[in-house]
C-alpha cells in the first residue's frame, strides 16, 4: 500500500460554497416560488372545512332523526307495556275464576266420590243434590265471567252434539262429561298443564274468531297436586276477540297509523290473532322479508323499522305476555309518524347548508384578498431565509475547512457529495473537484475498497462503525517510526432527498500520537531494563530471574488465551517484580546457607516493595496491582488473586525460583518443580495457571527450554 503522508492542520481560509448541498440556482428557485403553496394549502383547508361542515350537517340531521326515533320508541314502549299489563291482568282474572271452581269443596267432593264409584254417578251419595248444586255453580260462574254464548240454542240432553262456543264443563278423571253449561262441547279444550295450574290457550274458530280456552285440574279432598292424581277437570271456553280488542285499545291514542296486535308462532308462520281496531288477521310466512311480526316473535322487546302485513314500513315494538304464549306488538306507520319531524329536519338542513355556503363564500373572498399579501410577505421571507441558509452554509464550510480531520460524505454509489479542505489536500486536489467523483477514482481502488466496505456496513446497520488503518512503510529500508496510523468513523446520515443513503466519513491522522506513544514505550522499556540489570548485579544468584519470569508469564498468558493487554501486564510485572530488592542488603542476597525467618521474610516481601516503588508511575495495565496480589497469593486466608496476570505471576515466579540455584539451596529439576507446584494447587497456586504451565512445558516445547536452562548456571540461563 502506498504511503499517505500526514498533513498539518490547514491555515484558515475564506469560506467556499457547498455546491452539492445547496446549488447556486436554489435561491432563485426559492425566490421564484414565492410561497405559492401556502395559498393553495389555505384554499384546501377551506374546501375541507366546507366538506366537514356539510358532513356535520348531515350527521346532525341524522342525529336528530335518531332522536325522533327514540321518542317514538318511548311512546310505543309505554303503549305496549300498558296494554300488555292490562291483557295479562285480564288473563290472570280468567285463570283465577276457573281455578276457584276447580278448588270448590263441593265440586271436589262430587268428583272424589265419582272416582271411588268407578265413574257410576248412581253410586254417589245424594248424586242428584250434588249434581244440581254443581250445575247451578257452573251456570252462575259462566254468567258472571262471560262464559255464555248468546247465540247458542237452549240446553238439551247431555248426549246431543254441542253447538255453543262458550261455556264451562266438568269432566271426570277419564275425561267424560259430568256437568256442562248450555250446549257447550269441551272436547277440543286442551287439558295439559303443570300440576295444580290452570292451562290457558287460544284457538281460532272460523266464525267466532279467537277462543280463550282454560282447563283446571280437580284433585280429591286432602290430596296434594301431582301428575296422574286428578279426579276431574273444569273446562272453560269463551270468545276472546271482543274483550281482547277492548284490552288492546289504548285510551287517548290517536288511531290513525297505530296498530296493536297479539301474535303467536304457528309452525313456520306468524299468526296475527287480534288487532285493537279489528284489523284482519291470519297467517303469514315467518320468512317473509323484514316482516315486523317475525321480528317481534324472534326478539320480544326489540324496536326497529320493518314491514307490516302489506310490506309498508312501520315502527314496531313488542312485549311478551306473561300469562299466555303470546306477543303484543305495537306498530306505527313510519311515513305518518315521522312526517312532521322529516319536514322540520328538511327545512333545518337547507338552512344549515345555506349558512355554511354563505360562510364559505365569505371566507373565500377574505382568503383571496389576503393571499396576494401573504405571497409578497412569503417571497420576502424566503429571500431572507435563503440568505440565512447561505450564511449558515458558508459558516459550516469555514468550520469544516479548518479542521485537522478529513471530513467527507459518500453516497450509496461511492461518490463524494461533500469534502472539506483537509480531505482535498490529502487527495491532492481541491475539495470542490472531488464532488461527484467516485472514491476509487480519487484515492485509488485499494485504498477505497476498505472505506467503501465500512461505509456500506454502517449504512446497513444504521449504527456508526469505527476503524483504525495502519499504513506500513514502503520498501525494506523503513522502520516502525515510519508507520502511519489513521482512525476513521463511518456515521450513517439520515436519509434525505439531497443525499439519499449517505455516510459521513471522518478520518483522523493519529501518526504523531502513535509515534509519541512508541517513543514513551521504548523509554519505559529502557528504564525497566536498566532497573533489572541493577538488581541482577546486586543478586548474582538471581541474575536473569526477572527476565525469565517475565518471559514465562507472557507464555502462560498466551497459553490461557488472555488479551494482548493482559499478556503485556504479566510480562512487565515479571520484569519489575525484583525492583524492590534494591532495599535488601546485598550481603543478604549473596549469603550462602540458610536464612533466618526475618531475613527470608525480607527477601520474600521484596515484591511488595517493588509495588511500593512503582506506585504512581503510569504504566500500561494494572502492573502495580498485579505485583501486590501476586505477593499475597498463598498466604493464609488470602485466596487466589482476582487478576489473571497476578495468578500467572505467582506460578511463574515460583517455578523459575524452584529451577534456579540460590545462595542457600540448589535448584530443582523441572519435574520436581511441577510436583511441588501441583501440591500447592488451590491454596497457593491457581489450577488453571498450573494446567497452562504443564501444557506449555509438554506441548509447546517449554520443557526442552527449561531442561536446557537447568543444566547451565543460573547466570547463563
């Protein structure tokens, strides 16, 4: 890769125009536009307001119409509830009359004895007297309660056919007539019902119309009502058309357009039984489209607009009767019911629409008058805004052109859309000449490939991407001081119509900083080497001990897969671990023979002394803390050091010391040293570091190196 020479910060320069961001003709376009979109926007708002006003009028009128329907719903509900209550009350009265007959003591006694006699009336005690009393009771009840047929012929023998449609009869337990009012045939009256209750039903006679039928069970004296325990029945029937029409008629209700019906389900048909005004009833198919009667039976209590028997729209509301399987329906002709309100709502709609039209016309005139003035003011404001934009643009150019960093913007096709003066200087051309050109044409394909790939990564992820580029010196004659280092940041630019999917690239030249750092590192390394040589001169038996510990610690850190920073920390800590021996008397370091406990402690604590001497010196990595933790490793209660370099240093120092001669003892072999260290696993030494040591010695060629070192004097190892 070619050399990219670092450049100094450029001198301040006069601002230049950013042609690609705001072209020169843009101001003319802005001035020519004069804010024409604003009158159109206001006009559109006026149209929308007019449309909204019209929609509001229709919605308001519809709301009023719904309110009128709710009023009619309340009216029909009052009528339906009133007529349903009256009808239920009348039906309950009819039940009570027949129930009282069935509960009559004399009648129950007669039927009880008749049941015991097997149906033979002659075996009943005082049969003539009891039958006569019961006959008079039935006639009186029929006269009082309306169970008489004024058109029937006089009563004849009990075995002749009956022709009357009204009357009361008493049957024995087997359904045979015992007593009956004049000319009454009870054969068609249903007797099914719950025990102790009066069964009620309606039959339709072609001549007489609806017939009310009731059947009450009679139970023996001193017996409880139960199915199959009946000793007889009281059967009653009467024409119901006239009383029901009277009950369905609502007092004070205008008859025009209002109908009140009693309905029931008859198979797949709707049976229109009785209408208050005498309207013709009959059966209609329940599946007749939108039939009001079908809707009333399907949903009792509901309200809606449906069709009557002739298909004419009506307002319909229903209630179910409690005393009979019947439904009461009230209908009102829709056209007649809503005629007055529809006329009023029509007039109201015309007035409201006219008012909206007048207001809209007035607003349009005012808007048209003010539009021209607004256009002039807008044109002036746009010219001022264009000047302000140009000033801000030139200020931005001034700021970016006087930055020591190269700042560029690349579009999705790798073309320059912006470049400051520093970027142009590094490219060897004016920044304005870079605009619109592909990066590969300006910087070369090799240099552009990496930048474009990182820009695409930032564009795809939507997050900034940072990178460090090192340019090695060209040719065999260069050294590390000739290396160039650049830090680049690739930042996605929010998508816009001008730039599209662009990426901002900021390139900083870090060559000077890296060279200064390398110089400091070399100076520090020289200082460390000088200190190590000084210590080695005072302790010839430990000569090269620090270098050997440093190399072994670095190898173990690499074996354990630690980071570069941790490996360097372990190496430097190994080199500096014996600096503290400067404070130990030289006679003590070179003495042959055993040392006292105090003298041994003084030598052993030299690592802590090294940490104290180095405290406050800026070193890369936690070297001082590593020395302190390695010194404490293995002491009672101390546990294993938390820093990995400290655990490594403790093992490396122990191993190197064991395989090296000392003034007071001879060296151990490599296997003896490993055995000694393995004995201290878990207390003085970390298991993982010991495993790394064994792996290094057995698998990475370390044993051969240390066996060779053990065969030489320690000063030569």
